[in-house]
């Protein structure tokens, strides 16, 4: 007798919520970088980088950090 499709689907633990680091790269551009390297971007201003990161994290407290050192967005 075949197994029902719903029973065959393997459920996985939910992924950890995304978190971002915002800072400047060595050239002085503003960067928002997802901590696992799964997303990010270059921005004209600090405000734009923070806006991007806070929107993508659902404005969760502690989900966006400001870097104390230079950071790089690797493509």
C-alpha cells in the first residue's frame, strides 16, 4: 500500500532567523551583509543600508548590528 504523500514529506527544523551586519567596506561604501553570506548589498548611505537590513529582518530587536571594523560584500 503506498505511503500518503503528506507522510512522505520530511519536515526540517525551521532555519534560524536572518541577521545582518551593516558597516563600511575598505572603499568607504555602506554594506548590509547577511551573517551567513546569503544576501546583502552596497548602499549610498548608512540610512539606506540600515533600512534594507531592518526591513528584511522584520524589524526584530538585535537582528541588525553595526560593524566596528570594515566589512566586505563578496560576490
